[in-house]
C-alpha cells in the first residue's frame, strides 16, 4: 500500500509512513498475489481522491467498489487497511518522540509538562526544594491498569509493533550500505510477520491472560521509567553538585506507585474470584522477583571492586561474610560476595512466596527476606559502603536504580484493588443476617427490606459485635460463598505479600451510607479488620472507597461522605489506620452515558468542589480516584490538561487515575513514550497541588461568576441528550441496528461481558461498548451531543442571563473558554471528537436501520445537533476545528483516507450478514467469514481512531 501523496515538502513523518506503506504493499503483493494487491490499490486511490477533493462522485465510486468485493477480497482489504493504520500509528508515535526531542533541544529540559518545568514553576512561586520534597514524601500518584475491554489488538501483534518501532529507531543512525540493507530486510521481514499473524483472537481472553498482558508493560516500561523518574526528581530537588563525583544516591520515598484492577475487579465480571486474586498477586510477585534476581546477578558482575584497592564498611564486610560462595577468585571481592548472598536470599524469597524456583543461577540455602524492606536494607548496605569509599559513581551504574525500584515495587509490584457492586454486598449481608438470626429492637432482621436508617443501625451494631456473623456450619449461596472467599483471600494475601498488595475496596454504585458500612462488616467477618470494641485502635484493613458514577450519585456524593466521616468509628479509622486520608472514586463513563458530555463533566466538577468543602470540614485529606476511559465521552483526553484543570483542593499530591485498554498500549508500550506520559502525570499533579492561593481564588471566582449559567446549560444539555437517547421511541432499536454493537460484543477483547444483563436495553449496556459503538460508525455523540443545543440556547435565550444582550452572552462564553481551565479543557477535548465525526459515514450506518421514517427523523436530529455544536464552538473560540493544531489536523486527514474504506466495508458486511439467509451449511460458513471480516474492520477503525474505547 502507498500512503497519500502530497506536493508539500515531505516531512520525516510522511517519509516513514510512505516507507512503511510501500513495504506493506510489497508484502501483500508477495503473499496474496498481484490481483488482490491491485484491488487494494484501486480502493486506496479512490479513498485518497475522495478525501483530497471531496467530490460526492468519488465517494459513491468508493462505495460501489466495496460492494463489488468478493468474499475473499473483503478479508484481505480489511486486513490491509487495518495493518496500514497500525503502521501509521507506529510512525506517528515515533514522530511525536522526535518532535519532543527537538523541543527539548530548542527550549531545554524545562519544556512545559516536564518535571523540570514543574519544579521551576513551583520554585518561582516561593517553594523551596526541601518544601517540595516534603510534599512528595506524602504524595500518592498512581496510574491504575484495568482490564476494561477496549484494546482490540492481540499481544502477538503488539509485540511485533514494538519490534518494528525499534527497527525504525535504528534506521535513524547512519549505517554502512550493507548494514542499512540488512536493517531494511529485517524491517520487511517484521512487516511480513505482521501480515501473516492472525489479527483476531480465536478465543475470549481469560482473567489470567489479562494479568499476563499487563505484566508485560512492567518489562517494557515501568521497571525502567518509574525508578528513573524518582532519581531525576531527586536530582532536581538537590543543590547542583560541585563536581561529577559529588553524588547523592539516597532514593526518594516513592511518590508514584502502580495500581491494578486485574484479578480483583469483579463488578459485573463472573470470571473474577478468589483464585484470580491470588494468581494476580502471585504473578505480580514473581515478575518483581525475577526482575530483582536479574538485576542483582548483573550487579554482582558489575561490582568487581577489590578489597585490596578499596576499603569497605563493617556492615558490608559482614554481609559479604554471610555468603557461602566457595570461589577463591572472589575472596577479595566483597561486593560480589554480598551480591551472591542477596541473590540466594532472593531465590529463597521467591520459593517461599510463589512456591516456585525463579532463580536462573545456582545458589545455596539462605533465609528468605521477610519483607521488601529487608531486601532494601541489604542493598542500602552495599550502596552506603560504595558511597563511603569513593564508589558512589559505581553505584550509579545499576545499584541506585535497583534500590529505588525496590522502594517502589516491593514484593507485590502493584496494589490490586477489589471492586464490587453495592447490590451484591447488600444481598450477601441479607443472607448472612437471616442465617445468623440477627435482631434489631428485638425483631428478626430481613436486611434487604430495612429502610436506610435501620440498615445503618444494624450495620453499626454488627461492627461492635465480637460474635461472628458467618458460621462454618451453614451452606451459603454461591454468590455469598464467592464474596466471602475473595475477602478471605485478600486477608491472606496481605499477610503473605504485605499490606501494600491490597489496600482499597471500591464500592460501585454507591448510593447510600449503608453501602459503605456493609463493606466494613464484611471485612470484619473475613479477618481483614477486628470488631470496634472499646478503645481498641482500628486495624488498617482495606480502605472503603465509594464510587460515584451516575449523575444522581454524583449529586449526593458529598452528603454521603459527610455522613460517613461523621461516624465516630469511621473517623477513628480514617485518622489512625488511614493516616487521615479518605479516597473517593469518580466515574466518568456512566455519568456520561446517563446525562451526556456537558452534564457529566459539570456534575463531576460540582461533586469535586462539594467534596473539598466536606473534607475540609472534617479535617481529612481527600484523595480522588478518577475512573477515566480512553474516549473523551468516558473522561479521556490529555491527562496533563485534565489534572491541571481540576478544582483547587482536589489533588493535594493525592491522585489515582485508571489507565485502560488501548490507552495502556498507547502510553506505555515502550520506555521512551512511557517516560513522557508518566512525567506529564507527575508534573501536572505537582502543579495542581502546589500552585498556591492565587489559582484557587481565580477558580473560585470563575465558578461563582459562571456557575449559574453553567448549571443552566448543563440541565439544558442533559434534557437534549436524554430526549434523544432515552425518550425517543425506537431509539434503542436504531442504536442496535445502526452500530456494530452486537459484533463488538462478539470480539474476544476482554473477560467481562459487554452488558450487565442479557437484555437489549441501553440502560443495561456498559459504558465502554456504548462509546465504542458510536466511535466505530464515526458518530461519537457521547462526546458532544447536547452541547450545541445548550450553548446555542444560552446564546439566543440567555437562561439566567436573559437580561444581557446576545453579544454580551457570547463575550461571557468566550471569556469562560479563555480564562476558566475547566471550560477550556471541556471545549478542547470536545473539539477532537467533533473533528473525528463524519456525518456521511454515519448516514451510511443509519441506512442499516430499516424503519426509514424513524431513521430519517433520528439522523436529522443528530445532524442538526452536530452542526449546531460545531458552529457554537467556532463562535466561542474564533477558529475552526483543529485550526490551531496543524500537525494533528494533517495527521487525521492522512489517516481518514484509510479509515473511510474500512467504515464502508464494515457497513457492507453488516448489510450482507444481517440480510442474508443462514439456514444452510454454506450460508453459515459465509456468515462466519463475514463476521471475521467485520471484526477486522473493527480492529482497523479502532487503530485508526486510537482513543475510541
């Protein structure tokens, strides 16, 4: 395949795309034959011509060519355009890295979004390095990897992507002719391997597959980037060294950790249980220990320092003396002998914690490390000896990085969260109380039938009750037994791998105070905490974290937390066992699906501000956990901008953020890209936390000045969105017919079902396939529908500002976009979604819905709202979509020429499959072939759009 040509000066990005496209074309011609290659090229030229010239005749020609495709050709076309988009993504990522390097060279390391830029801004605001370091010692900055199913690529494909990217980087350096030819040959071989690799998974991912997929990112990215990030931060906060030998190797207390939901998130996933939780932590532990074993072995090879040339500390001498290494060649090499002993103890630790021999080198029996802190102490002994005897720079080669890694990852690697829906907890408590014959006011308790006040009374009563609620003599239901088993496993895993292994229990659909108290009672019944009797200091247990998701939940979230923190037993737990910190999770996905883009974000903003007031009242530190997705409709968009735009008081060096699906791969596929995103995350958190009172005052002024108008627009947007989605008769049928939602549900991209219930109702559909389906048909209305109606009505009618003139109201909207980070970010993220919307392609999908009258009516409303949203956006910002971001505009224009054919092919295949007979064996084979081709187009479109899940 050949990418679109241009008369412009060919940029490095275009050169890469052309080279990769040409190589893919050669591979297709060699593997599939000239005739298939010609069909693909004909389609490509038609698509490029249509995108370049925009003639309707060219678009109709493209559709006719696709409709004439034979069955076998459809598969090849889907694969060809999909793989070209895969390769384009690799080229764009490489170009982004290239441009970042150029920016660093021009502006120095203090580029906006970098650590140095953040530190310099804070210091210019009067904060000293010591003060910033003090804040970092109390910080908790955590990307949390989830298994939410939005990554459609197989791991085999992603591994090939990494190899292709690595070879592209090698081509940057000058090479002798033969070496350059060899590199090009290898690159062609990798692209041929990609073409010959099955694109689709043949079976559904298991939870164990998801665990292993996540672990691969530690090897490629997190083991190298997170420790180095800490070391670089430490260097920035210290005084400039007097010389290269003036080295401080003291590791920073870890301010950034890793989190995971994989293996512990059982909300709506029947495949997660106590065994998957144990496996998640076993495999994480094994992954960390393998890394430490490898690094310690390499460290031993590196530390060839002879005691005849350099002295050592007494502590190092004792550590070396503990070694049972018999080699006479190492008698005067104490550091090597110390490393051999550390290696032996690590090998014993691996055997004790995982039950497996992980050491690849022969070793001897040695005591296992009780905790990761004991390993860190031995490594510190080695480092201190080197530092004391002119070996600090030697320690910098590997040891300093390893010391920092142990501080960050421990033996658990990442904290695994538990998550379950509040209705499950309610059913479990109902059964337990009925079986135990619990009474309240002398009457038997039927928990599910109690009002909220009585539920709170009986739950608090149980928390003070030393008598167990669970009996080993009762046969409980499968659901109750499963929940108890998971919590008991969590208790055991915390004892085995350390308390950091599992710290949070997240309650989905938190709607009442009792939803939180239920989790405390269940923890008490499974050994995670003890009854709160007398003045006993509360055990740490798991922090109970409410998840406020829907619009009503967000609206009452602050009141629930006020009631929670007012309970004496909870306040004592937060103060003593949780170090004065309480976490609250905010869900972006369901709130958007519930009320639309504008209302979702305004409700989240309002909820955050109210939470700040409540937590200030209770003198408790708030840690917000943002449940963001990849698409803008699910809270996606640039993390840096989103964090910096958070209301004052909501970050405070405490933030957790979900990373999921294709976003994990996009941000953390290699160390260089991963480092950039982690640095943005940390820098944004610092700036948002320590920006000072002026920023808070500005934000308060904006919220006060524009809050009433914003609330009115939010309500107007919500009414417009819900009127279309939930109140238009027949809209559900339209959605299921005009999007590939059913085919997406058939993709093997995750272990979770796509719907909470086996019903064809939008209310029961998960937010991920909801957003993903609209993105596939190029009508991502979850990211903009309702905004145009709301802002236009405000401009024309005025709402609370009706007394102002239209021009004055427009000026107010323009001032909001210019001065208010919340509103500016809202519009910026929406702009990207609007730029990816294509009404012509969306109309082609709408044709799949057979009710012509209703189809015309619904699509006309979508089309009208889109044009209104684009127009009001232009009126407010003064520019067209992406007019201020020429590189992104050009990149999208380039890739749309390759996404368009996949969209038209998907529509055609959906039409064939849904209209054709399926009664004969031949017809069933045809349906299966069409289904595979549809799944390939889903793969390619998702790759082309990049953040559609």
